[in-house]
């Protein structure tokens, strides 16, 4: 279903190479966290998975199919951004159903899928509200709902919690994990927060300067860091 294979992926902006051959194999249903300092290339790699950036070298395959040349809408993925980017003039329900409407799905199916996602995300009572009437956490849930209604093979998250306060962040982490346990959708989750990585990941990919330093379970990285960078990164507070 949603396996992801990244083989020697490279990215250059003009003469500047920012990803120097990144390889990661992700199994169907896995929750993988990309972690590393600001500027190390996490968002670039995620945007390449989503089809929002071209791939300068190497290969990316989703469910065994090479997607290098495919447009975003031809890939079976949905991305949740840090800055939610909700449509301000639409209700919660309209926001959540919009991509399905664009895809010309029947109205009953859209209602059905929006209703199911709204129940999962505890948004049932808010479907008629507009984004400006919502709290930060509620907006974040709507952003997730928009991805969820599409039932993609892969979810991509780019620092989805970094605009929330600490208490809400902890709550939303738990919610995202619960949803993953229910849906088992392959997830690639970007954060620069080590605690988020350690508590959420099946496996963590530690990146630095456009390269992968180590891939492993939280316990493996904690007990057997491959080098001083990983040891320092895993050991330091967020
Ligand atoms: P991260 O998400 O890990 O903070 P990014 O993927 O955003 O890192 O950026 C990786 C590197 O690529 C950085 O050095 C950044 O300045 C550079 N970069 C990102 N987008 C562009 C762009 N559109 N043009 C030029 N350089 C870019
Ligand atoms: Mg980023």
C-alpha cells in the first residue's frame, strides 16, 4: 500500500546542492520521523515526496511506483503544513471536503468522508464554523482532517505542531499517534523537536547538512548512537 522508497535522492538549487544522496526505506504503515537542525533539508525532502519540488537526482517510489515525474495530485499522498493554510472564507466542513469536491466526488461521499474524519478528530460540533472562529488546536485538527478525508496511502507532516503552545503540543502528539494506530497510514513526520521524535516515531531518521546520519528506532538511537552528532542531538533538550 503505502511503502516509500527514497534512493540516493539529491536536490540542488542552482549550483548549491542541499541534499547529497539521501536513502530511506519506509514500510507500509510505519510512522517515520525526520529530525535534524534547521536548514538540514527536512522540508526539502518532504516537498520532494509530495511533488512540490523537483528531484535533482536519485529516485523516489511510493508503493513500488517511481514518482519522480508525477505531479502532486497524481501521487497518493496528503501533506499537513505548519501554517495550516485553511481557506478563511470556507466553513470547517467545506475546508475538509474541498479536495474531494475538486476531484468531483459525489456529494454524499464527501459528506460521508468529512463526517467520519470529523468524528475521529472531535470536530463534529464545529463543522459550520469558519477558521477565524477556531482555536489553534482546532485549526490544526481541520488541517489534519483535510488530509484524512482523502484517505491517502501516505501522510506527510511538516512541523505541524510548532505554532502551538507546549500543553497543546503534547495533546496533539497523542492525538496524531492515536489516529495513526487506528488508520495505520504510512506517515513521514518532520520535526526539529527531539522529544517529539523520540515519543512518536517507529523509526527516526537523523539528518544533518543534507545527509542522513543514522536511521533507527528511538531505543537504538538512544542506546547506540552512530556518532557524536546523533548522541548530542538525541541527548539535548528541545
Ligand atoms: P529544514 O526544513 O531542515 O529546516 P530546508 O529543507 O528548508 O531545511 O532547507 C534546506 C537547505 O536548502 C537550506 O540551506 C535552505 O536555505 C535551502 N533552500 C530551501 N529552499 C530553497 C530555495 N527555494 N532556494 C534556495 N535554497 C533553498
Ligand atoms: Mg523545514
